[in-house]
């Protein structure tokens, strides 16, 4: 395996859509009041992708001595990158990669802060970095204490959307925060669903995430609640006048969400039968996010 492919696997690049969608949503929202600029969008994506890569790497670094080492129900969407377990990279190399990725994100954020003379840029970039670290780091370990899902939703929802919005407009507002809410709930839904195959290993390792805490059956209802909140946030934004009515295009994915829920209810404790639902859930986040962008750009 070449070095590039190896590090793409280690950083779980197939999940980078979670970084792309909030950047596109923030940029689309900004286009309603400012002229679109490609370079700021690209730089916003660089910051968020760097933080995303760093978060995935540091997660593997800590899980290598915990749940990943004993997980026997690995899927393409859960169980970590497995580069340490397969002997492709050492824990030290993975930690070094995480430090470099976070350094790139923070360095870019710092440079943009000085260029635009706006400290909010660095604040948002640093907040994203800290949330990614707090999710996994042993002394805080948000993923094991039941609030890690919230940090992921905040980082890849409101914070990322506001970060890309501010680079286009120079300010943040209620609309940029609210536009990140459905995106955040959708990525929380991705995380929660991916916890189902990992539940047994997470429980044995003492990683008390949300699905470990509530169990499989209640977890199905938790997933339903989270995805419902994503759509409710869209409807609430339209009703309150925050979003244009065209953003309702994004609700065409509700049938996909229903299918995922039915598959989850049927196969919540079965691997590999649950894998199509995991794949569909990634698609739900990405397709709904694209329609959010189109609805905002249309206006």
C-alpha cells in the first residue's frame, strides 16, 4: 500500500463528506448576502478537513488500547481505520499524524485571522480542534461519558458552518448558526448508528457512549429522535423566516431516513446485515446537505 493510500485510510478520508457539507452550507448561505469567493471556501475546507483528520487519528490512537483492540464486529463504517491493528502504522506514527493535522488546521486558522483581522476565525478553528481532542483524549474522554456525540455535532454543524460563512462575509449571525443545526444533527445520527456494531466492544472497554448507555432498542428511538430534530430544525427555520422556502428541497430525503430506521429496527444487533443501513446513513447526511446548499443558493 502506497503512503498516500495508507494515510487516506488512517484518516478515514471516505468520511470527509462530514467536513465538505458544512463548508458548502455556510458558503451557500453567505452567497445570499455576499459575492461568492472560491479561495475562502477552499481555505475553510482545509481547516475543517485538517481538524477532521486530526480527530480521526487521535481517536484511533486512544482506541487502539481500548475498544478497537477487541472489536470483532468491524464494518467499513465503524471500528476505526484498523491501521494500527493491521500493523500498517504504529500508535506513535498515528499520534504524530494527528499533531501535524491539527497543526495545519490551527496554523491556517491563525494565518486567516491575521489576514482578515478577525479573531473569531481563530476562535472557531480552535474550538473545532479542542472538541475533536476532547472527544477521544483519556483525561476527558467525551466519547465514553455520553456527551461525545454532542461535541461532534457541534464541531461539524454550527461551528463549521459559521467558520465557512465568516470567511465569505466577515461576520457570523443567527442564520449561520441555525443553518448548522440540521447538519449537526445529521452527523450525530451518523455517529450514533455507527455505534451499534461497536456496542459490545465499547461496553467491554468501558466506553460508555450513548448506545452503550441506552441499549439497542432504546438506541433505535434515540436515532429516530436525532434525525427528526434535523428535519424539524429545517421546518422551524423556514417558518421563522430564517431560511427560504426552497430549503425544503432537503426534506425529500425523509423516505431514505424512514428506510434506514426500519433497517435499524430489524438488524440493530446483526452484522453484516446492518451495513446497508450504515451506508444509507452516510448518504442521508450527504444528500440532505447538498439539497440544503441548493435550497440556499437557489434563493
